[in-house]
């Protein structure tokens, strides 16, 4: 590229592009130099960025030395599900389908980078049966949510005042997972009602709701019976001051048949065994999901990355089991039975065959992969090694890379364990530079 204008010579220009956010897809953050919204065409190794904007007939080019992040347009198609989730010791989370494992290497295939392999010494754990969590809905999208006067749609749900925004679904599954991301400016005050029979948060609904404000985080049952509110899980010491960048990724799992809920925030399990007591009455079965802004008119909440998924059955609870031994491999089956020993191999077939040896059974028979929930690999997790960039995939997946370029709809990156990667840009949700 030549004659690339430096962004600091056109700060007002960046602001004008932001004003066109409803017309553009990708958002580039450049620290103190501001943000630019458009469609990213390419990023070179020297961080020279090419951008298309409806405000300019020509391709815009500029130097992105201060690049902090690129948030890409939401993918219209849900990512392909995989049978396994691979967790590396460096903290990466990779959706994969395992092909084979020997004493040195795990081979796999992925929808994001084809066939790859990784040294087993780099693996923290491997989850099985993860394709069961089929995505039923991904949004928000234009004209899908009833915004009223309190909210608007601007490539996200954005609050403007106290009040609610809601969407009616055909039906919520017996077991489901609700994910969403909320960001705020000013004071945080947000409620999420789900399985609700009413769209507003005024207390007339039979539902669950999660609320978050200066008083902390709390999951409650709201009933039309004699006891209106029941606190199911509260975290008074988790407040907006504890949340980095005023951004929170929420995952709520609901198992109606067992009256069980689970809550995770920013990838951390807050509580796995939240029981809705029988005395609250039948489990909420409404088909509405609502978000309610409960703070002042000058505060803003932005809701993105809403997903509704089936919660797979057999291995779901067992995958929640925690590591009990770092010196040996540990296997949990789908009934949460634990074995400690040595994972000898995983071999291909219609159903993967997992050969796991423990001191009590020195001549084991292979266990079908469909009977396995999670395998933890021996060894402590690696000490944090800084890598300049973090790639977040749409759906599940996070990779830390040393460098990247983007051109012709393909991101090329250097990964510390996987080597050279080529990933379709449409699969990437966000690129963040690690300070």
C-alpha cells in the first residue's frame, strides 16, 4: 500500500464513519485515535488496513499501528457444530472433531481450519458429545425484537430509557442454553427474564430472571403463586466494579425435567447446581425472553450475541466435573464415574475408541467415545505466555496468535501450538490486541 493517511490526521473522519454504523458492519478500535466503522477488506502484516465505507466511493486505507480490536459483522449462519471441544494449556478453546490420538499427537478436523494436529503435552482437556448443543437461534437481528420506546436496534439491542425489549419464541426446549453479552456505559442496571409468560418486568410474569446492578448478581424465580419471588443464587460480592471493560458474557443453562439451572459469567462457572425448589410450583414454561433496563436514562446497555441452544443430554452434566489429579490423566464417563491413569490412545471408527489404562485394570478394553464425557490430560497448565492477538470465533472458540493478516476473506495467522492457520473471516467474531 502507498500513501496511507495516518488516522490522527483525520479524527473527525473517524467520527463521521461511526455515525454510519447502521450501514456498516465491522468496527475498528484504535485507542485514543477513536473508532472507524466500515467493512474490512484487508489487514497486512504491518497493520495497514483497507476499509470500505458507504461514505466514500474509494477504498479507504490507513495505518493501524494503534489497533486495539476489530469486531466483525455478526455471521448470518451458525457455525458448524463439532463433536469435541479441545482446551489447550495456554487457555485456547477450540471446537474440533477428533480423528486420532497416539502417545505424542492429537489429530483433528475443524470447521475453522481443516485438518490439524497438536502435541498432547499442550492439551489441558478434551470434551466429548458437544455437537448435541445445536444452536436454535442467533441474534439479535433487525425487526425480530419488540423494542418499544425504551430500546432501539443498532446492530444490537441498545437501551435508551427504563423499560423492556422482548422476543417471543415458538417454544423453549425442555433443556436449553441461553447466551448473551451485555455492555454498559454509566451505571449497570439490567434484568433478563426468560421462560417468561409476560414481556415486562413488573412482577406479573411466571419466569426466571437474572439481575445485575451495583448490589451484585442474582438469579431469581418469579411466580404467580403465593410466594412471588424466590432467590435461587446470589453473588453480592460480584458487582459492576469487578467486571473488566464493562462487558459481561452470560450463559444460563436450564434443565426443566430436573429443576436444575447453571450459571456462568465471562467463562467462569458461578454455580453448577442451582435447584428451583418444588414449592415454587411448576417450572416456568413461557416462550418469551426479555431484557429490562433498570437504571437511569443517561445509562446505556447494549445486548449482543444472543444465542438459544439445545442443551445436550447424556454427557452435559458429566462434562462439568472438575480435574482431581494433575499428575495423571483423568477420565469421566457420561455417568460421572472417574478413572485416573493413562490415556493410551484414541482410534477412529464409527464411534471413536478410547483406550484408557488405570492401575485397577491394567488390560482395559476400549471405551466407545459416546460413553466418554471429558478427559483431563496430565500436567499443570502452562504459565501465561503473552501472545499479541486473541481471535474469538463466532459461537465457541478462542485462539491466541503471534501474528495475522487478512485478505480475500481469509485470515492467516501464526499459532504457537498449531503453526500456520487459514480461517475464513466469516467465522471470526473479534480480533483483540493483548496489551
